[in-house]
C-alpha cells in the first residue's frame, strides 16, 4: 500500500472537487482517506491509498478530470501553483510494505501517462527528480518554471491546465498557524525566521500569507521530516516571534493526515490544531475505512 496526496488548484467550487474525487474513487483498489479545500489558498487536497498500480491510475484519472474542469487562466489564489493538478506526490506508508524507490517508479510511470493521455507536461521532483536542481519543488514551481524542458512532454505548459509536478517523497505534515493580525509582512517575517532555507528549523518550509476570507495573516508550513524537527520548539518559536512583532497566535490547523508516530512524539503540537481528531491519524483512518467496507 502507498499513498498519494495530490493538490488541485481549486478550493472554491466544491462540485469540481467532488468530480475529481469521484474520478479517483472510481479506480478499483483505491481508498479515499479524505479531502479538503481552502478558498483563500484556492486549493484542494485529496488523500488516497491502495496498491501502487491502483494509486497510480487514480492519480492519473484525477489529473485528467482536473484538467477538464480547471482553467488556470482565471485562477487567483494566495498559494503558488503551476497546474490544475499542481503537485502529485507518491508516498510510502508506515507498515505499507512499499519503499520510496517503488514510489519513484510509480511517479515516473504516472508522469509519462499524464502526458500521453492529456498532453499535460510533467516535471519530476523530490526523490523522483531526474536532475538534482529539480529535487526542491519551489525550484520548478515559479513563473516560467525553471527554464528547462519538462521531464515528460515537449511543451512547457498546457494552455489551460498548466503542468503537473509529480514526485515521490516520504510523509509530509502540512500545518498552518493563523495570527491575530492582518499583516502578511508579519507572517512572512516569522516564516523567514523558522524555515530551514533561512537558517531556521531543519526540514521546515514556510511562507507567510494574508487570507482574505478569514481576514488574518497565516504562517503556512510543510514539515518534510517530522522525526528530525523539534515540533514543540517550532511552535514556541512562532508564538514568541509573533509576540515580539506585536501580535499572537490565534489558531492552528492541519491539512491532511498525520502518522501516529508524529502524534506520539509531540501530542500537544497536534492537539493545538482546531481540526485535529483521531480520524486525522493516518493509520486509524485506514483501519476505520477498511473495517467499514
């Protein structure tokens, strides 16, 4: 069993998300673990699992449906994006019996098929990257991409669906902290303080945003190797820097699921998230759904 956590560039039209989820769920052998949308980020995340071939096919079908429904020419949202099916990572699961190397193979096959079926170019990232400079997603996902040809396809982007970043990685935790201020500059300053690329915490990616629908600033984080990030110290650093800059933490939220090991390591960090429940624990959710079948 492996997992896929594609991010689609629409977080406001729930009918579109439903159609994309239905396309994925219609693949035999796929188990939908969850989906959620954010209007400010204008982005939806779907989490599903199954045997590698089923998950690969589900991801391909999801990318095709997203290309059919989402036109990037009219897209506006605070989150960076380059495609209708923006990122498609394949992830080995704890006790799932598969390896990161297997997920790399699945990513390469999926990328080739997305190009063949839908004429959407694909750039491989993280462990699936074919060149070192494409390992980091942010190196590719910018205006004009990285200026090099895609890994699958002969055009830089599809006219309406853009391109897809297809990768293989280990489990990532998406965790957002909302601030009691509307000032995006404050959130950006905190993000610079804590992210690894600026000398902050290891395996932390962060950006600061203003969320119009919530009328607040947000520090949006991806924790790419939770076992080697001191999560409580990370939260305290955000809290303390917010106070130093004249504001405070208003709330926290999770995006997607988290492995049980992470919750056991830092239970208070996850319990601070307003939307945390036992069903957010990856292993519990899989067991819950399998038992209901």
